[in-house]
C-alpha cells in the first residue's frame, strides 16, 4: 500500500522522520501480498513468500511510539529472511491517540489470526508462526506472546505463537519503568491500564520461548527492561535468550534486523529452527 493512501497520523518527531525515511529507503522495491484483516487501512498485512519456503513464518510488528508507523517500514527485513526460507509478514495496526489500548493489541491478535488462516497459500505452516517487532512493535509482540486471552475467541490454539522475538521493546509501564512520560496509547491515567499492557506482569506457564534483542547503545531503560523480562521468564522456567546488538542505538537495532550478514538474522533463524518443531 502506498504511504500517501493511509489516513493521516500524528506528525513525526525529527528522529521519527529520519527513521521513516531510512526504513522506506531500505525497503524500496520490496513487494508482497496485501491481506486486510479489518476495515481500517491500517488493519492489514504485507506477506512476502520465500522462494524456497521451509514453512517457518515470522510476523513482525512495526514501532513508532504507538502513535506512528506503517507495516511497510519493516519490508526491508524480508529479503534476508526469505533467503533462509522464512515467510515474512509485517502487521499493521491502528494508532494512538485515536485508538488507545487495547485497540492495537486486539488488532495485532486479529492479524495473527488472519496469518493462521491464509499462510499456507504463501508457503507458510500455520503451526510454525513466530512473532516479533521493533520498539512499540516489540511491546505488542511480547504482550501477545505472554497473554492467553486472545487465542480461543479467534479459534486459535493457545500455542499458535511458537516463539517471540522482540527488539528494543518496552515490557512494563508505570513506576520504575524509566519512561519519561506516560505513553498516550495507554489512554487516561490509571494503574490498571499500565498493568494490563505490561508483558512482564502476565508471565505464566506455557509462554513460548523468547529471543530478546536490543542495541548496546539503546535507551538505557529499554536495555534494563530487556534484562528484567529475560529474568522473569527464566524464573517461570521459560527459555529466554538475550542478544545485545553491539554498536547499535535504538533505531540501528531495527536496521540490523534486515542485514543478511548481521547477528540478528543469524540468531533469529537459529532460534526459530530450534523452536516449535
């Protein structure tokens, strides 16, 4: 879908504008199949099939501070994953402040349900779906990974997600989170929403394994939260691997995920090949 055909969203910050330009530059020419899962233009998927698919599916959720972003931002990841037989899907979702929690969380869950329904036609195995995301997308992916309230209403098995691969995500909100302000996607102030939206508060047996990546020069509170999420998962006997992307800041951590010779692609494919078989 062309960026100019989307409804308007919040104006980009200067750093957000630079990320938008770079992500779109890196993904220029990467095409795929559009698959809507709802009536809003943001409720859609971009699916790119591997030439020699192994059945493994990686569904990624874009960042943007919960208020910005397009599924097309992550198209640049597809070629490196496709080359290793992974069917790539980018999930779009409605944005804050027009749509506050849990709207986008439910959107992403609907997106996974749509993937499960159609992915065989694109070389994917619905029993081999992994989810990930960058920044705000890493938060939503992690929340889907730990929560158990969304699968049954959509006719999905509880273990539909075989593994979770967040990059530079936020894993809890409120006191001690390190966030300088309350994110607008949480809506009006209230601790109940902060708890409901915090993946680290919902870990229980049956959670899939995690590969938790972050830039070594990322925002300090995100590096700390990544370690805390990994520790909480391990305490619950859930496999959790941390991956520090050396020399990368918050935005470079996203770019590295599309580098065919970079550490994230190697670790992600190894993680997926050994999980959920």
